[in-house]
């Protein structure tokens, strides 16, 4: 049964997918059965890890204790319908009927709700079996991620009675339980990613009661370089001093959010397993 759910989010381009894979590898190396989940219709990890095979809804093993899956709202909803109806012919009738298919496509927040229902099915003991101990979800970027988390609350407010309302409230209860759910906000030591991270952490705290971790990605370790060396007029020294000053400023701003802050160094490697392995060591 799923014991922990980790969502990894952040502004587009900050490296959240690599950080998510690193977190998943870290948990797998601890001996925990881990599922790395992508959200959407296309797999980033298929090409990143050069898997040579398609990545779909059913988990595929990519390393010891580490599986990978690609979840869409429609696939999650279809699996849940099959769990309830038990008969594949009825499921096909529901999803291949043009009228019901159109209703599913336009229903507000239904795909997001189906994904979160799948993610929280283990702790809720509801739905198909959840064999993985840890879920690491490479989630949407910041704005869409907030909409994802809002889906159960919105549905519970719209449907106050019956199974739909009850399940929506149960999903939200798991998502806001700090013993089960953790959110990791990935940022870069740059103005726009830090600003978006500040706004996201405030929204997660005030609207959902979640206190996320912040991972400052691609930092350059200049601790061993003396101020004297950085204060020389050489152009490279001037540039590196600017890098150090900017990193310190961005780090200080993120620390003011009151959220735990970790750093992942800039690693120059074209080997995805070496890259994620090195980041896993410091997370």
C-alpha cells in the first residue's frame, strides 16, 4: 500500500523532471518499492533514459525497486470505471459512446480529480490495488499544479452529497495530510523562478495548509573560492562573483518563505543515471 505521495512541481524549465527522477531513485535505493509517475500524454523519461520502449499507464520497471508510468486523466478514469463496473463491455460502452465521451471531456476538473483519485487510492483503500510504497509524481508546472490540487475541493463544494462528494473529500483529506503527502517546489537561483516559487509556496500554505520543501536546483558551489580571488578584475572572476552574489540573494529570499530549503548542484553529465544518481545523493 502507498505510504507516501510526493509531488514535484515548479516553473517550467527549472529541471523538475530530473529532480523527480532523482527523488524516485533515492527512495528505490533505500529498498522501497517506488513508482515514478509522469502526468500527461507524452513521456519525457522515455527519451531521457533511452528506454527504447513506450511508457504508458501500466508501470514498467526501469531500475531495481523503481517503476515508471504515464498517467492521463482519461486513463485514470477508465481504470476506476473498470474497477467499479467489473465488465469491460460496459466500460467500452461508457468511454466509446460519443455523448458520454463528450461529457467526460468537458466536465470541469474531472481529469484532475481522476488523477488524484488514482494517486490517493492506496491511503484511502479505495479502487484498484496500489502495490508501491512511494509515489513520486512529476506534476504539472505551478499554475496547473494549483488547479490540480483544487479539483477535489471544487468537486466537493459542487457535489455535497453522494459518492462523488464523499470521495472528493476523502481525496482532499489525503492530499492535506503531511504524514502522507509532500510537495517539492523546484526553483533556480534566478529572479523569475524564485518569484514564482515564493508565490506558489504562499498559495500552498494559505490555501491548502501544505508546507512544501524547496529545492534550489543547479547551484554552483563557490564555498571554496576566496573573496580575494573573486574580487580580481579578471572577467571570469567578475562573472563568478556575480553568480555567487545572485545565488546568495535568491537563497535568502527562499529561506524567508519559512519552508525547508535544499540545494541540488549543477552537474555536467550526459549520462542520465549518473546525473540523477548524483542529485539523489544530496537530496
